[in-house]
């Protein structure tokens, strides 16, 4: 149930981002990370949920115009070689956009 709660918080954070509410999105991302707690040490969690939370956190910071916070988070997510194809696609596109910003 813990992992399910983290997934739901991550999904709600993405919905908040889509609506442009970065404050609520970041709050949900941090709560999802806190809920995951000790699971963050698991290598499989780190390479899936952990990476997606960092990427989402980076996108939230970018949406808030905080590229100095966003770019390192997205770069770290890409270096983790995430499992999710969507994560693999978003990172490079974001970094290209950030470079032009």
C-alpha cells in the first residue's frame, strides 16, 4: 500500500503540473518521496520511481522558471538509465529546451 500511495501522489503531482500549479506539484512529489522512505534505498525503486520523482521535480522547477535547480535533476535522472521509456524520452527533450531558455 505504501508504494501505491507514492504512485498516486506522483500522478496527482503530474496533474498539478499540467494545470500549472507547481507549488502543489512539488508538495506532492516531496510527500511521495517521504512516503517511499526506506524503499528509496532499493536499486529497483531508485531506477524507476526514484528517477521519475526526480524528473518530475525537475520539470516542476523548470515550470517555475528555476532552471538552475531543474537541469541537474533532469541530468541525474538521465544518468540513472531509467527503465521507463517515457522518462528516457522526456529527459533529452527537456535538456534541449532548457539549453535554449
